[in-house]
C-alpha cells in the first residue's frame, strides 16, 4: 500500500533506510536524466559521447544500471579488463562530478524539516550520493 509519510505508523518502524528518491523530492536536478545531460556529449573511454553507452542499454539514463552492466562485462571479460575497468571508473567519476555540479547549497533545501522527520527513527541509513541527508541529520543532533 502506498501512503504518505505522515500515514506511516512509527511504532512499526524503528529504523529507516532510503536512497536518492528522498533528495530528488527536494532537488529535481538529482534525477539521472538531469545528471546525464551534463555529460551527454563528453567523451568517455573510447566512446566519443557518454550518451552512446547509455543508448546501448535501452537508452537508459540510469548511471547505476550502466555501471552494473560494465561491472558484469568486467567479470566475464577475458581480454579487456583494463579497458573495462577504465570505462567503469570514468562513468563513476562522471556521476560523482555531475552530482557535485548540480548539488544545492544547504539553505536551498528544507533540511531542518527533513531532519525533524528523520529524528523519529532510532537509526537512519542512506545510500544517497548527496549531502541532504547529512545536513538533515546534523541539524537535529
């Protein structure tokens, strides 16, 4: 059942884990499409355009899906492991740089409000690439 944040009974959940969806709620520039647009035409590895790699995987914009595919290619590769490792690291670096490029300033997001919601949990775990969860939890300590 899908419900709003306020409808979740806290008694049932003492800890919480969340991913990039939380930050995307407050900063749309964290969408994969937005992040990919920053590196669209830049070369990566032997590819003339970053977008070419993403097109080969059903025209996705999901960096994690692309990184997973490259990792699997690395695992099964017999010959080109160095080139595949370089490609993987290049895509990972592009993702990190893109997040850094679009990252908001701390006063651009309501991190105090987010922190107030998160303070109701015993432990907060995140897989985010950004600083929004950190800012939110540091403001409630």
